[in-house]
């Protein structure tokens, strides 16, 4: 019994590794989970004392529970049966697909990630890149919103920075849930987005079963009071103008909304604008049907070059921020009050008949909320100038008249009155720095033909 047993070194190493893994699993991981849960609980208690709209129980429910609830939703089950009858596919196969769709859609909201890491990151990125300003916000009206209501921020979609900007601006009031495109489904971004409450959406999907699962999730979250952000255009504006409204998400939220029965839904229009949209040239390229399609690698390479260039400018103390990033919050619209005053839009006891009139009204509100910013004003002045080269004084005088005209038309002005001349002059310098506008030795400005489209992109935000 006392004989020595010899085992290969690889087997000994494997046994040691198994023992270490078991020790970590049985001893360390439970302790780590307890510590993390305590921290998350403290964060939830802290933020709920200062948020205008508290975190909902739905957001704090285990993700697997929400997935199971979605998979067994009566309307989803009915859709599975209908698809099985029409396609002949086995119900078990369809249920497996629905489960996969649900896992893809349902977020894994983490209050610690959102308020301790996400908010810090969003604020840092936004303020590092831009001069962030709220051009309009009526605190009194916001304070009057029912704390139990489902608040939905309805926004124009100017840039992928919109997610970061608005989350940063409303973080002291509520936590937002976004619909995010498939561009974010890469590791580790996917994990971060889900932990921040984002849910992935397959754009332009014609799969009726998938659309039903998505519809039921959005409707479920709305009924449970989760605050959400919706891009009413459905995608990024490619020419700087507002696109026609997409009715999908509003329909999912409101199609069976009954004012006398359901939790109120409050829609808040939010107009967003930037002095520089990071994707401007890419968006304009998307308008050219004959343009060569670029690969994902090209996008990654271009992003890396852009970052390295800006790091070099920082090291040389020549870097400057990209101008203003501004948002204007409009008048909150209570759907309970709206439908009570528009009974013709309600299908007796079954909710909203048609969301299109509401979507068009929201788009009109957004048109007047998009902040007027310096680059957009200077771009319009450059395009309207009849003679080139033009002097700086002539351009800035014209730009100031555009600001005055916009203000008299009721537009939201995102340019500080006290620094208007400086802001407009800086915007002109930015366009020269980006080689969009040429400046000769005498300080006179010319617009190359190839730059007119990008100037129009920015100018179009004034009449979006």
C-alpha cells in the first residue's frame, strides 16, 4: 500500500488545473457574486433616491426570466402555431428559433454598469469630443410627468453618438433603453450594450416570427414602465434632412394602448444636432448608388487612422474639440391626454387605430427642435454666397442674419448670444481645417465643387 505511484507530468498538471478550477468555482466565485450583488443593490438604492423616474422591477428581473416570459407569451405562441400551419415547419423547431430571437433581443441590464461605468464613459467621451449643451429643457414640465408613466424620448437620428449624448444628458433623471442596430453585435461591445439596457434589432427584417417577438418585447417593456429612446426616422439621416417617420416602434408601444386602462405613456420629442457628425462623409457616400461598397475592414482601418491622427494632434497641442453637440427637449405629450382629446384615433377598447398621424405630429415637433449650430449656419452662408472668393466679414454678417431669421421663425438657437461672433468664426476655421473650404493668402474663402454636398448636409439641419 506504500508503493510509489508514478504519473505523467501532463496528467499531474491537468489534475492541478482541475483542482484550481474547482476551488475557484466552489469557494471564490460565490463570494465574488455576493460582493457584486451587494454593490449593485447599493447602487440601485442610491440612484432610486435621486432619479426622477425610478428603475422599474422589469429592468431588475433576471434576464432568463424575461426570456422565458417572452417565449411563452400568448401572442408569440399563436404566431408559432400560425407559422407552423403556413410553412409546415415543426413547432419545436420554431420554438427553438423564437428562443434564439428572445436571447438576441432581451438585454441584461446592470445598474452598476449603467450608472458607475456607462455614465462615466458616456460623459467623458461626449465632453472630450464636443462642447455639450442643452439648448432647451423645461424643468417644470418634466417635474410634472407622472413618475409611474412610461417615458419615451422620440429623437431624430443624426449620428451614432446620439446614444452616448442623450444617455449622458438624462442620466440624472432616468435610465434609458435603446434599440441598437446589428453594428454593435461584436465582442466586447455586445456585452457592454446589453448591460446598459440596449437591445439588438435586425433592421428591415421580413421574418414575421422575429418581428412578433420584437413587438412583444417592446410592448412588454412599455407596459412595465421602462423608459426608452426611439429614433423616429428608423436610421441615420444621410443628407441632413429628417427622413419620413418609421411607424414600427410607436406601433409596438401604442397599438393596444387604452387610456382608461393602461399605464400612461409620455412621449418627449428631442432634437439633436452636431457641429461635426463623425460619419458625415460615410453617410453622403451612401447616397451614391454607384459608389464602391467598402468592407468592414476599411471602416475599422479608417477609424484607427482617425484616432491616431487625433492623438498626434493632442500630443502636439494642436487638437481641438469638434464644436457643439446640442439637444433640445420639447413639450412632453401624455398619450392618455392626447387620445382623450382625439377619440377618432381610438378603436373602441382596443387601443390606437393608426400611429401615422401621431408620428407625423412628432416629426413636425422635431423639425422645430433641432438646434441651430454654428457650422450649419456658416455652411448655409457659404452656399448662399453668390461671389467667390468671399471675405470673412461678409460671410459672418450673412451668417448672423441667418441666425436672426431662424430665431424669428421659432427655431431653437444653440449658439450662445454672448459668443455668437466667435462661435461662427470658429466654425469657419473648422471647415478650413477639414479642407472643406479653401482660404487664400488674403483671407478670402472659396468653396470647391466637391465640398458643396457636405456643406449642404450641415445646412439641411436648419430646415430639416
